[in-house]
């Protein structure tokens, strides 16, 4: 997902758009299309509610009434501009993303020094009914014999999380992470054959949550009008690698991606009136749907293959 960098140097200082580059006025009878003061190469017919200057999608900050430009938001802290999902824009450092990385590192150290941590927290379909906590805890553990597993997922979470956290806010980002992790395990449960050796194997890692964040980022960027080709390319490469390389759970990647897409759709489609309540209710319905899929899968598994 692309962040919305606020590059200085092109903003005007007056209340209206300044003259075109070079200081030449338009010829009589010719009205030049309005352009964003920060990005003069972008035509924009959307104007800031406060200064009435044109503002492109990258510089727009949704507010309680209309759209504000990034300069007005910076100039007046009382303007509580909000993102496309209702989070207050500019929420500071990505603290939740940083905290999650610390948790993953601490858990990895515990895996190395405390016997049984990996086998207790990793997800395995065969014991999913008797030990349901594994649906979520699988995203906290990684392969203890392969440090690059944690490094790769940690870097991916940092890159994606620090871009999404200002857009979603910490609470919504945490919800997307949780739903994506749950959906990742549900994907493993449904897409693994009970007759295969993988049914009793362990699935570990935060890659399902990473796929969920990537999917959510594509949806959010599409809604904001920001470019998302890079995210689609990353998704494509990771998806192909999941199918071709041994030892990678493509089932978890598929589940996490679906969870992220569903979460982003719920956050975006919630009505503006009482938006937060609608978002909580929508995410709760997504979780209930995943729980229903788990119960259905358990009912379809032959006797003796669940413990």
C-alpha cells in the first residue's frame, strides 16, 4: 500500500490557487483546469472546504464535513481530518506495529529456550477442535530452526503495518490482524485434506496476517485513488512462491488474504452515521462467519481424525 507522503515545496500560501508555472496568466477566454498546488501535474476538481484550493486524492483528508487539504490540517490542529475508514489522520508513530514486532521477537526467544512452545502454539488441524487457541496463536510462532522465517515476516509486517496504521488507526489495524490470522488458520483447516500427512502437521508464522494486510491495503488504496500496482505485484510474487516452494502453507496465505479483504470491505462500507458501531458489528459478523466455517468443517471430517 502506498503511503501518502506530504512532499513540501509545491504548496501555495494564498487562499486560492496560484498562477501557473512561469507566472503567465491564461489567455482571455481560456480557463486552465484546476491542479493540486502540491502536485501541479495532477488535475483535481475537488476543493478543500477551508481554503478552497484544488486537492488531489493524495492530499485529501476527509473531515466531518467535506474534504480538507493536508496544509489546512497541519495549520489548524483543531481540524480533525479523518481517513477513509474514520480514523483520525496523523495518529503518530506506528506503535501497534512496533509492539507486534517486539512480541514476535520475545516469543521466538521463548521458542528457543522453552521446550514445547512451538508445538503448543502452532496450528494443527488434527487438534484444532480440542485446542482452539491455536487458530490465533499460530501467528505468533515461527520456525525455530529457520531464523529467516521470522526475519522475512517481521520485515513484511513492518513495511506494510507502518503504512496501514495511520490509515486504519491502531484499533482497526489490530482487528484486521486478528481476523486475518483467524482466517489464515481456517484456510488451512479447509484446504488441507484430512487424509494427508499435513493434517497432523504444524503451521506457524505471521505470513497469513501479512497477506491480510496486503489485501486490505489494496482495497483501501483503490478507495483513496492511490496507486496499488506495487502491492498487487508483491501479492502475486508471494502467492506464486507459496504454491511452488516446499514448506510454505499456501492455504494459510489464501485464508489470510480473504480475511483481509473482508475486513477492509466492512470498514469501508460502514455508513458514516455511527460508523464505528457499524464497523464493530460488521467485523463481528465476519468472525462469526469464520467460526461457522470451522464448525461446518469439523462436522464434515471423518470420525477419528479430530482429537
